C-alpha cells in the first residue's frame, strides 16, 4: 500500500507524488498522517526499541544488539569533563560510555539521556564513545603541559558504569586505563561489576587509586527487585575481595578500597549482620539515604520505577530514617577498623 511505503521510506517529494490525484480534503488528512509518521520514524519517537537517535543534527544508527541493549557508537567532543557537585573534589569525571545496560530502577543518570524516549528506555541502550582513547591522550598531554608538576584527579564514572556488559567485548575502559597509567592521575573507579578484576594487571600499576564497589543492599532478593540486570551481591563481594588481595598497597602504591552502600536499599533483618561482616575487607564504607525525587532536582531525580518498587518494602520505608541510622550504628559497631562515611564526604579519594 502506498501509505505504508510512504510512511516507511518517505521524502517530501514522494509524499507530494502520492498525494496527486487524491481529493483535497483527503490529501490534507493523509499528508498530515504521513508527516507525523515520518517524524515518528525518523526522529525515533514511536518505538521503545528505536533504531536511531539524533545528536546535534547527526543521525546515529544502532551498531549492534548486545543482550537486550541497542549499542550505538559516537564521537565525544571531550572525555575529561570538569567534575562538579557531589564529586567536585576531583578535577575531572571520565565516562567511557553514555547510557547504562544495568538500568537500575533508582538511577538518576537516566536524566542525561539524549531524548525523552531513551530516558524512558533506560537500561536498553548504550553509546560507545569511540574516539575516547585518542581524546584522552590529547587531553592528558594538554593538562601536563599546563601543570607539569601536578597530576589530575579523575573520577570514573559519574553517569554510567565503566564496566558495561559491552566492555567485555569493546575493552574501551581497559584501553583508557592503559593511557592513564602513563600519566599517573589520582584515579577513583566506581563500578558494580566484577569485570573490573579482568584489569588487575593494569590497576596494580597505579600509584594513587581508589576502587569503589557499589553494593546498595545485602539482600539478593532486594537487589533483584531494584536492579535485576546488575551482577549479584556475592559476585561483587568476591570481586572486591579479589582486588584487595591482588593489588599491592605499599610505599609506592596508595591504593584504597570502598564499598558504597548508596543509596541504602532495604536489607532483610536476618541477612544484615552477615552482610556487614563481609565489608570488613575494605577500608571505607559509604552510606547514603534513598532520596525521593521530590527532595532532589527535577533533572536528576530518582526514577518512578524505583518509587513503585519501594511500596513493596513499606516495612523498611515507613521507618526509613530510623533504619538508616540503625544501619549506620551497626556498621560502626561491627566494623571498628573501617572508615564509615556518609554521602558526599565518602566519595572523595582521601
Ligand atoms: S549501574 Fe550506575 S549508572 Fe548504571 S543504571 Fe545502575 S546506578 Fe545508573
């Protein structure tokens, strides 16, 4: 049918051709329908599984499918971006990817999606910054020209996880580490993926390194509700243990390890103590309350999906403040040799 083919592969010229010979009234209705279809298809607004999106006048098409995710590749203008807000202790943030295949229900980073539809589809797409390695080399050279006696401090990553499932194939984060190790920045890596252990051979060459493993709950059942696509809690605990035991901390390597329980999600009472005990392998535990969107900026608020899941855990959220304080107290009692920090303070290197 002409209208189907027009809607699927339209140009304005074709539209005019197809419309010739139709009655004026019908032509108006049909033209309107065709134009709407053209915009929906070409601007990627009609399907949760869109095949392309627009970025500053360029159309970016899906490169491949990896698991459930559409994978795109794009060039970034810069890779080291000025760190602000919560992590303004650092000179730069470094995000090798845009989007995140883990798609955690509470993730604020969805607010930084290229468009509204991709924000709704958070977790089902990821963009590889394909020129990241080249730009990083240039940007670090530039920094050192300006600051010959000072290494920058870098927080990787602030709005994605640097160990995306696609990283197993792309090795982009690994290649960025290979560049960084030559310049020896103060580096903090924030991840929830055991894939980081793949890079121990490079990580143990950094002189100032902190690794933050995100584990927001000690209960697997809660993890499955709030972040079903992310690695299991035992896998993350094993990974941080492996890092602690395989990365030297000596006179030449100031290496530190944290578990970030942020935002603190419910923990089943009979699993809490055992979880806390397992955290004694790190030197810092960071906690932070679960912020409802009304308490945060509209741009970077907690996603609605998490607000719905929270209702299942009314036994925890009805006394959220009390539970938070009690959990903090238990951390302090059971982990006397571990630094317990809250919120922003916990995300600094020192
Ligand atoms: S892993 Fe981090 S960036 Fe990715 S969805 Fe979860 S909270 Fe967001």
